[in-house]
C-alpha cells in the first residue's frame, strides 16, 4: 500500500529516486537514425480508416472495436466502453491532416454518442464522452459540447460513494472464477475517467466534480498500489463501511500479478491527476508506476510488454484455467505500450532532467517499435486497424493477439504529442 507523504517529503523522495533508479540497459542506446514515425504512421492509417469508414457508413449504432476470429469486424454498441475511441481516432486524423473529410466523419460519429451523456450504468462514460466530445471541443466552437460533457460528468458522479471515497466501476458481479461477489468493485482503469470531472469543474466553477476526482485518486493510490508500485486491477469495497474486502484481478494473470494495461492506465491517470491538481503525491504515484513498468526485468527489449508482467511465472496462481502449453510465448499487448507511451510523454514534462530523459526516451522507443512492421499494419494484414498484437482479456480467451480500437487511439494521441514536442 502506498504510504502518505507530505508534499515536501514527497518531492525529496522523488528526487532521491531519480538518481537511485537504474535504467534498463537498452535505454543507453544511441539514437536511431532519423525516421519520421509520425508521418509514416499517419500515412499508413489513411487507407485503413477510409476502409473502416466505408464499412461503417451511416451505421451509427455499431462502433468498431476489433476483429472476429474469421477476420470480420467486431462491433460494440453505444452503451459499451469503447464507443468514443472511433470518433476520437477521426479527430486525431483531422488534427494531423487538417483534411475536412476526417472532420466531417468525426462530427457524425461524435454526435451519435449524444445520448450517452445520461449513461449511469458503469464508470466508462469518461472514455466514451471525453475521447469524443472532449476532442470535438478542441476544434469546434459549439457551446452544446460543453453542456454534454458537464451532463456526462453529472452522470459519472452518481456512481460516487462518500462512504467508499470512490466511483463504482461496475455494478455488483462475481469475481473471476466466481470465488467472491464484488459489491462495489473499483478498477484501475477508472483513473482514466477523472479528466472529465476536472473539466466539468473548470467550466462550471462547481468544485464537486474536482472533489470526487481527487477523492477517487487518493483511494486508488492507497488501495490499488503495492509497496513496489505494481498495481492491483480490482479492489472491492464494502459499500456500507468502505472497508476493502478483496484485491483481485479480472483481466490479469492472477490477483498478485501486474496486468500490463492496468499499469499503463495507472501511469496515465495519475499523470493527468497531477496535471490538474499539481499535488506531488500524484506525481510520485505516476513516477513509481512508470518506473515499475520500465524497469521490470520482463519488459522486452522493444518496450512492448507482455500482456501481464508475471504471466506464467511460479508463485502466481490464476483463478482461471491456465494451460501453459497454449501459450509457449506470452502474447504482447500493443495497447498497453500505446497508452504508456502517451502518458510518459506528458509525464516527462513534469519531472527533472534524469527522469525527463528516461521517460521521453522510453516513450520514443515504444513508438519506434509500434511504428515498425512488426506492430504497424503496413501490409494491411487486416483492412481496418492500424496496430497489431494487442490483448484484451486473455483469461476469458477474448481478444488475444488482435487489433483493438483503443490501441489505435492512444497510439495516434502519442504521435500527436510527440509531434507537438518536436515542434517546440
């Protein structure tokens, strides 16, 4: 569990840690020859997303998500968590190209999500609305977008419990393997929804949204983060007392392991929370999670993590039927790398020289790998998605080594952040 530190002690701790931490050996590599990975990746994306637009034309009820086993498109509906990534991708394409055709498509797909502002069935409204309408407001002076986002924030805070100090992620459900009942589950992914709340307070002047966001981040910091800055995926609380009942996983290898995408969500979420609060406790958390990710001995040399940092290792016991023969090599998760790369680029702007260099270089290594033929869909192995080799939910045998819409979204976001940094 992360110990509470005063702001002064926190900054001293972080300063010491920056000199004590040893970089990965391959972080000392000399810079690679100049390669415009931004232009190359966006150029690769153009025909793929044109294909995807053609396939989904005028169908604003089914949101592209991944591929089925037979190679056909897998869709999710408006109430599912990934609906905002497709319009967000279109906005990213417009941001880079300034081509009005991308903007037109982005507007259409963004507007299709309008009714989601009233969705209170889960915590993912931040993903759904801030990745779509949040992007739209950057390019369109439409006062209606602000109100839709504020209404979305109002819907999200309805899932907040003062007794628990957190936003409930899912409604009551069984744990993996049906060992426990989760009455008030909170998952690490939920940190990604807090940016919507900070936005709502900034435009309304109502501090309630900011208060909820900070309370949630504090509880996540306290109960999801282990001593070594690895993370639990799920923490289940007693909704009446607020007591922690279980620390488990749904999508990771085991309750005690570290699910790679969950770790990436944490880096990103705590970086965002520090940006909005300037509270050094959240910077400490973001740095600790980032260092765990980057310094882990199981992180491959190309910086694209396996789906779980401890998958298949002795001493980690899954609550699902794991057959090591099925996975002689553990699958990678390009989506975790894309999320982490985007987060690390922002995090590098909040820290001093040694850490700044470490995080910036690691993000660039991730993006170099993702833009290589190994991960980038340059040969149109599938006709629709940009990145290959992501893992959604391996314990449920769902979306293993496939393209995923959110991998593309965060990859493009990271490339745009890199482009902006290069232009300064």
